[in-house]
């Protein structure tokens, strides 16, 4: 199973809350692509942050496309079921955990709420196909994936992200990932200390 966990990167979740959600909150369609989502902890953490910052009514407009090359062929099933062992959810702040997770019939397992589950769809997808899973995204999250690609592949994948973001849409990647020089004019860095970018 890929290395990932719920609320792995609090800084990114806080930046999404501060810069992205206020921009998209009133929209009828809010589309997020979590590329390289593993078995779900990251896209579900993003979904929870959206729900924490909007009403049930507005949250119905949020659609998260979670995708991964998924060499295990099990990620889709895990994401659809939304059931995780206690060990995987223990880092979630307790008030959030209580709100969105309930005990599953299986001892030691917890299930995420139907409301959160219903905003996510999973697609088995290779980023190197350079075919997007959809278009018109307000936010693309791609963390701890680009580092595995060759420099040219990284440029091609980020260029694909640029093409499918709406004007002013956001792209966030891991702290250690620099925007390739070829694409610097395509994005504006939103804050100096994090890799959150806005489509120019
Ligand atoms: C370390 S995990 C990162 C999971 C999550 N984004 C996070 O940061 O916690 C890397 C994920 O990237 C996926 N991945 C690697 N190469 C990929 C590709 N070419 N297309 C799609 N996903 C890929 C792996 O299957 C794995 O699930």
C-alpha cells in the first residue's frame, strides 16, 4: 500500500482553506482532481476541509476526482467503501474524527460518513498517459507523486494540469517540488513558503 495518511499535510489543508475555498464557495460546480491519491486518505482529508468550511447545501456542489495508477487494483474498492483501520485515522484531529467517522461493524475499523463519500469518485489512471480524467478543475492536488517522474515527464504532467484548470484555478504540490522553469510564466505562486500556485 502507498505511503499516505489522513491529514498528512496540515499546511496544505490550511492553505486550501484560506486561499482556495473562499474563491470557489459560491460556485455551482466545484471540481477538484487529486492525482496520485493512493487509497483515499488525502482526497478524503481535502473533502472534509471543504465540508468544514461550507454548508451541507453548498457541499453538494463539490466533486472530487481521485485518481491513481493503482498497481494494487484495490484503491477504488477501498475509496468506495470508505472503511479504514483505526491506526490510519488516529492523526485526524479528534473533533473532526468524531464528526465524520463512525465505528464500522468490523472491530477496529471506522467508516467515513456518506456525505463525504458521495463527493468522491475514483479512476484508475496513469498520469503519463497525459489524458486528463476531466476538465475545468478549480483545484488540482498532486503531492508526493511528481518526484517519481523524470524532469520532462514532470513538465508534461504539470502542463496538462494547467490546460485543465479553469482561469485562476489552483495547483498544489509538495513542499520540495519546484515549478519547472519552462512553466514559471504559466502559474503564479500564491504564498512564498508553499507550493500552492494559481493559473495565470
Ligand atoms: C507516496 S503516494 C502519495 C499519496 C498522496 N498523494 C499523499 O501525498 O499522501 C504516491 C502515489 O502516486 C501514485 N503514482 C505513481 N506514479 C503514478 C502515475 N504515473 N500516475 C498516477 N499515479 C501514480 C502511486 O501509485 C502512489 O499511490
